[in-house]
C-alpha cells in the first residue's frame, strides 16, 4: 500500500498535535515483566497479568481476591499473537492512544505495550513504525506499532522543540547579579546649602544682645 505526500503530512501534524501527557506510573508499567509467577501467592493461576495503578505494582488474581486491591484501579494485560496487549477502552483513559495500531482480540480492540520482536521489518519507511521500523498492518491510519514507540517518538520531538537548559539558576561559584542601589533621596525644596544636617534652623543665630547703658 502506497501513501501519498498529503496523507503523510497530515499524519505528521497529528503526531505533533496529539496529547502525550503520561501519568507518573506509566514508565514503570511499560517496563514490567508480565505473566511471571506471583511470589506472594504460590498457587495455581498466579500469573502477574494485572497492574494496580494505585500501588504501582504487578499483581495476580489472588492479590485481588484476597482484598488487598479491592477498591483500586487495575489494568489487565492479555497475550495476543506473541505480544502483550491491553484493552484500548481501559488504557485510553490514561493516555492518548491515537495513531497506535489496533488489533482485535475476541472482538475487543487492544493495543500492544511494546514492539513485537518477531514481527518483520517494513521495506518502505512510510509503511513502517516511525520508531522501530516494524511493518504496520494499516499504515494509512497508524504511525506506531505500540505504546512504547509513541512515547519514545513524541518525547524526542518535545525535547527538540522545547529544549530544557541544564544551567542552574544560582551557583555559589558565580556571583549573583544584584539590582543597582536606589538613588539618594532628593533634598526637599527650600533647604539651604551649608547648613548642618543635624540643625533644624535655616539661619544662623544673631550675636548676643547687649543692654542699653543706664544714665
């Protein structure tokens, strides 16, 4: 499938305009190793395939049934075609999932958390994931094969558009720039020059008066 230049330009604008604000727990969620055994509950069906958003940790179904996360918000991860996916309806409440390739699992829309290692690379850049170059099923609708790829792509673009300075605001080795001293107070009008600052008189006292001679 070939993509014309106008479609490519339009999708690039969507990538720039899309809201990619992610919650604080999102990076840890994408790096987790799902479907391992829960060490807290060595029972049957104790795969760590749920993620508690409130506790920011992996949990199994026994962690939920025993009441430890009863009233918490939980995301459930599934396996679909050799990849870990999450329901689109659940994850889009926390992250903008536009332009990420959608799959169907039992009639439910899901998206992949990370790039599929077994997926073949695309020959044409316009028909491949913008980050990992893996082939997209519908390249005219999507630009990323997983959530991780979109987070990485937009994070790089935001850093290029809004570079953050690493220079500290204040440093002990560099003297801080102080504001110039305020101007001296203006002398009030009518004040005579040469008069002492501590004298409240504007004129000097006359000589000592003398009495008239008595006849």
